[in-house]
């Protein structure tokens, strides 16, 4: 068996594949688990970090915006409480205070106006012509006249541009008046525009009707019911900031961070696409996956290389073991031949003695000069014919013995077991005769063929026959050899009525080097070799024995099937069994 060719057989290819898969599972499984755990922990930590950062960012801007509104309200409240309200109704005085406010705060304050309780603006300072404007029907006026302080939603109003107003109610001379200030929408919107992170993060403000109070950077239509839930959640849970991750109206997964403004009338919302918010996390995950794939490729390459090298060594070891097993079998076979030698030698001795006697008789006839009479010639012919017959007999005996001894081919072939058993019985007949053992055979005719090694199977049967003859050598007995078909298998039984095997030894008789023969009479390898050969052929061997009753060895061999006709299948089965 060539190791290089052996490594290409289906058995070794399967073995290589199994080892590669095993190494890959053992190597990759921990790496997958550890990588998965690390990525999961890193993802959870990164999510917490992003959420904490966005919460802090929105909370900071919430306080800035609320502080902006409170500050502007305090500015107007200061005018009402610290300035003579009668003088404040004078437009030049009102314009002077507007100028001071604009000097201090820039263009945040657009104009100032005083409105009486009927909704008539009685004093105005600003860039628009709103001196006699009437606001009795304006929503902001209806709210402002009943509240000491009021901040309106953003609306277009009479000027046609977005703005919102801050009002302070002032009781004076038995009537209620309102000092209102218009806040510059652009300046207010700039506070919200500053909330930017990444490429998609931006902020906007909505009122309870879902209307924008600032101009968002990206155009979209807010979903009223969703933002209603934000209002309800923040109020119910008394939280300053709420973070949610959900799909937007276009089906894109986004982060939403919300906070209440203006005593719960407005909702500050920060929105960012999740992929943008977690882009660094995704990059880290991609890098980890790339390294994992590269590591997996290295592991697979090493697994294939190491497995191929390991299988080649196994193949070489199997080849060496097979050679050694064959040598052991041949050694056992020669030992069996030696046990046959005594009976064979005695069987040859008889014809040799006849030949010697006839040769001596011919020599005597020649010494007496008997060459002329017809009777002498017939005697010469008879003696020579007897020598020829006995010579053929010796030749047949030695041919059988040499034929058995020279059968060393262990290749698998198809044959019938009957003729093989008959040949072994013929070889053992003379030894059985001198051991006072009667050989009886019961072989079914036309037994199905089996696929096995003739020489190895011959060795098994001869070992069993010799062991039985050894056991019955002193007292004699009967040795039966039966062969028949049963349940799709060929059953061969070698049964004797000898002394039997003690029960304590039955469990060990197939163990190497175990023998019950005297020292120097056996190696203890015979039955071990038989066991290995039968199991290599896919068969079974069993023993039943009772002391003073006898011993029966039963061998079951599989019948040749059509699948055995495929050489590759035979080789695969043989190589697998050899292991």
C-alpha cells in the first residue's frame, strides 16, 4: 500500500474533511463567541454613550432656549414695572426703550406695542405701520388679556412674516393694558439651528398642534400622533429628555430626542439618522468583521495544511501497521504449517517406505539376473508402476502443503467458502487421524460468494482447526465443520466435543498473547489474529464453550453484494475496516 495513493482514497479524504471541520469548529467557535460578546458589549456601551451625549446636548439647548424666553420676558416685565406706564404710552418714549433693548440684545426685539383691553394698539414703536392695529380677534390677544405673562406660538400675523410675541399685562387706571414685544424669528431660529451633529442631525420646535415653531433644515411633514405621544410621555414620566429610536415617515431608522419648552407648550426635537449617529460603531464593527474573516481564512488554511499532514502520517502509519499485521499473519500461518508438519511427514513416510521397498526388490531382481522371462519383465513393470504411484502421492501431499504455505496474497476477491474448507480439511486429515479425532463436515452446496482475502480466511479456519485438534489430542473426539447461509450471511461453525474452555478464560481468549497452552507451545496470537481478520472483513466471530462438553466457534461473513463490484467502494470499505 502506497501512502501517497492511500491519502487519495475516499476514506482518507473523508478523514481529512472531518479533521478540517473539527479544527475549524474548535478554533472558530470560541473566536465567534468572544467576538460576538465583545461587539455586543461595545455596541451597548456605544449606544449608551451616544444617548447620554444627545441627552446632554438637547438638555443644554432646552435650558438655553427656555432661558432665552424667560430673559426676554423679564426685559419686558422690567419696562412695565419700573417705567411710568403713562409715559410709556408715548410713542417716542416707547421707541427710546426699544432702542435701548436693541442696543443691549441686538435685533432680537423687533418692535414694541401697547394694546388696550379692547384689542386696540394705542402705542407702537417699530419698523412696521401698526400704530392703530386691532388684535381683538387674534388668538394671542385672547390668551394675553387673561394671563399676566404670555408667550405666543409663531405666526404670520398682520406683517406676513413668521414671528412670535411676548406679553405682560398691566392694570392701570382701572383698566388692563398689554405691553407686547415681537421677537425676531431669525434670531430665535438660530438658537435651534446650532443643534447639529454629523451629516443628518438637526433640531426643530413644534407646538401641540404639530406646527413648526422654527424652520427645520430638511423639509418634512411631522406626524401629529407621534409627537402627541412625546408630549404625553414627557409629562407622564416627568422626564426632562426622552430618547426613542424608530422609523420615520420614509422608513428610515432614526433617533429622536425630545424635551418640553415654554412650560410644556412647545416640544424641542432633535432628529438624526441612526446610521449617521452610530457611524463610528458601524466602522468598528466592519473592521472587527474584516479581521475576523482574515483570521478565519488563516485558521482554515492552517487547518487544511495540518489536517493533510496529519492524515498523511496516519496513512503511513496504517500502511506500516498493515504490513506488520500481514507479517504477523504470515508468521502465524507458518506456525500452523509447522503444526501440520508431523501429520504430513507421517503421511509421506508410508509412500516413501513403499518406494524404498520396491526399489530394493528391483535391485535384488537385477542382482539375480532376471531379465529374460516375461514374468520378470512384468514384475519390473509392477514395481516401477508402484514407485510412480507412490511418487505421485508424495507430490500431491507436498503440493497441497506448499500451495497453502505460499498463499500470501491478501487482496480482496470473490470466492466460495466451501472449496476452501474442503482443502483445509484435507490438509488436516492426517493430523486428525493420529490424534484420534474424527473430522466431519456439513457444507451446504452452492453457498453464495463472499468478498474477502482467501489467504487470511484460510489462516482463520486453520487456526481454529489446529486449536481444536490440540485440545482433543489426548482423548480424541469429533470435530465438526459446518457452513450454511442465514439472514443474508454465511455462517461457518467449528465445533468440537473436547475438554472445553473455563468460563473465566472465555472473555480473554481473543486478547493478544493470552494462551492456555504450556510455555513454549503457543504464542497467544492465533485467536487475536482471527478476531482482527474477521472484523476487518466486516464479519463477526463468537465462541460458546462448556467444560467437558466442547467448544463452538461461530463465524458470520457478509455475502457479496452488487455494490462490491465497484472497485472504489471495495477499497473504501477495506480501508475503513483496516482502521
